[in-house]
C-alpha cells in the first residue's frame, strides 16, 4: 500500500473484514432470493454506510474510485 494512503487501524481492519464477509453472504441471499429482498437490501445499505463511515472513498462501487480520493491524498499518490 502506498504511504500516501493512511492505513486502517487494527480495529477498522477487523470490522471491515466482518462487513465484507457479511456483505458477501447478503449478496448471495439476494441472488438466491432466500430472504425478503427489502430486508436484505436494508441490511446491505446499513453495512455500506458503516463501511463508508470508516473510509468513504476507495471502494469498488462501479464508479471510478479515484474520483473519491481526498485531494491531499491524491496529490501525494501522484508524487510517488
């Protein structure tokens, strides 16, 4: 990882791992239709909000993730 990107704390890393694992399970439930779609989407939205509270940029959301990088960090990355 680039030194321009601040690292996650151990607690953030642990929680992000839990979030990603649960999101994977929820996306499978959503694809398989094993639970009410509205409830699954509500839980997905909550987890994404929690993930974004930890770091609101840099996730693969179908958008260009570089567009969300804070300007100061983007400038450091370009200098490396």
